[in-house]
C-alpha cells in the first residue's frame, strides 16, 4: 500500500473520529431549554458522523485495526442517544472481538 493510500485512510478515520468527538461534546455540554432541540441536534450530527464513516471505502478498512476502529466509531455514533440500540452494541462488541483476536 502506498504511503499516499495510507494517508488517505488515516485522514478518513481522523475525520470520523473528530465527528464522533463533536457528537459527544454536544451530548455532554449542550443543554437547551427545550430538550427536543438537543435530540434534533444529536440526530443531525449523528447522521453527519455516519456519512463521514460511510465515506471510508471497504478497501480502507481491511486490516484488523481499521475494521475494529470502524466498528468502534460506528457503535459510538449509534450509542450517543439515551435509548438502548442493539445495533450500537453489536458494532461495539464486534470491535472488541476483532481487537481481542490480535
């Protein structure tokens, strides 16, 4: 893999990680007078974070570390809401499973 290809993948993962950080910052620090505003903002930001993750092509998430990072970030995005989501748990569990094998 060329260093340019690695750099591109690293940039995509860095962008996705930043999007997740922004999402959790909103969850932890944004307290509007109307709670529905927070939910709307979280929904919009989570959709943006998922779009960033979806930009990572499958060929850039083939190594165990890349796959685990992808699954972890996707699980974190889906887990930002107070309601339980099985899909979030599945992604986070998959990330742990991948990393425990290495």
